[in-house]
C-alpha cells in the first residue's frame, strides 16, 4: 500500500515536472528580482518508468513480507498491525 503510493507520487511528479519550470526567461528591469528559474537546472523531461527504483521498492516489500511471515500481507504493506473496526 505504501509502496504503491510512493510509486504513484514519483510517476505523477515526473509526468507533471514540466509544469513546474519556466520555459521563457522573464525581463527584469531592475537589479533586484525574484528567482526567475534561470538557475533551476533540474531535469524536467524524464522517463516516468523508474524501472530500477521501482524494482528496488518491490524487492524491499518482498523482503519485508518474507521476514515477517507470521503477519498477514496487509500488516506488512502498512508497516504495522491492521486495526479492525469494533462490532
């Protein structure tokens, strides 16, 4: 569950990264100006697959599931015990 949320975050962050950059520079008539993103050199066109990183996440989840074999899979995925609603 948490692993899928992490994967979704990185996927959607990657496919929407281009919206966070300013493609055309602004004209600043004064010496003082707010940040105009000229020095933001982070890549903004990336492949959203993250094959190596997502494989590492899947391996970590599988290792956690294997090491805590006494717990149910929902407990392993959530990182703790699953709370049940009172009847």
